[in-house]
C-alpha cells in the first residue's frame, strides 16, 4: 500500500487568507491539498471553482487534488486541467460515460480519480478500476464540511483495497473524505485508505493549523 498521506481540504480554510492557510499546513508537512468544487446541482451547495484553483496553483507546488461534485463533469475537465489540477476526481454517479471521462482526464495530463457516495457499492468500479490512480470512498454525503463520519464506509474501503489487490494495483490510492480527525483517521488507514482528507479538523480544529495537522499524523503513527 502507498505511504499514508494527510490531505487538508481547503473547503474549511479561511478563503480571505487561503495562501497563508495552505502555507501553514505545508510548514507542518502537508504536500497534498484537496480542492472541493460544488455546483449547487449535483450537491446542494456551491463552493469554489476555476479562478480560486488558478490562484492557489500560483502560490504552491503541492499536489492539488480537485474533487468535482458537479453534474456532467466532462464539460469541465479541460479547464480544470488547464487551471493546474494534479488530479481530477469525478463522481461515478455524475458521469454518463465514466470510461471516456477517465481517459480524457489522463489524456489532458492530470491523474484520474473516481468518487463513490456512501450508498454506491464498491463493485460499480470493477470495470474502471485498472484505469484509475485513485478511488475516493466518501465517508459523508458530499456537499458540506463538518459532517459526522459514516462508519459503515470502512467496509467499503476494505472492499476497494481487496479489489485493487485482485487486479494487482498496488499503487492505487484509496482516499477517504468526510469526518476525518485524529479519532477516525487511524480506522480509515487500517481499513486500507492511504489518502486521508481532512477539512474541519485541520482548518477549524482546536489548535493551530500546524498542530491540527500534526495531531492527525501522530494518531496514525500511534494507532496504525
Ligand atoms: C464534502 C467534501 C469534503 C469536505 C470534508 O462534500 O467533499 O472534502 O471538505 O470536510 P470535513 O473534513 O470537514 O468533513
Ligand atoms: Zn471532497
């Protein structure tokens, strides 16, 4: 399994000082940031988009993982790749031609990820898995930060990791997103997740951004 990555989700950052918030997390060791795009249609919320990604790209070399929570993501693959995404993750439930979209992402340059909601079975990915760099197992229903971790998703993380092993995909990233904090991160890692997205617990947690990031890292080194 790839090395464990803690990916701060900038959705929970203070957008008026986004560059500084990202720099604080980088000082604690973060090198992978999760960027949530919501269209007010696929999910009942609107967040950030292309101009913010461009601005962030201009101030960091860290890996930018763009989670598109939008309908018909094929319409926006080219602009998000051009704006500097290192990875683009689309929802299995929102893409009409998933195979085409995944190949298009890779043709444009970024790595390709597919996300599945809490009610979507892991098995829906069996045909697309060999073409992916990452599977995102949602541990909340997408649309909002600060929701409670859905524990039943852990079994799905185990299933995705087992499916990947069956295909010999040892480098496949399995990401969890939603409700990740120092308590839940070790459970997700033990189930087989290697990329742990954390928004509220890092940018709105009890300590500084650096302390909050380090608390999650410490929980992983102690409990996994
Ligand atoms: C939810 C987003 C998440 C969100 C997670 O729809 O996809 O990336 O930022 O936020 P927390 O860590 O606060 O649950
Ligand atoms: Zn996300």
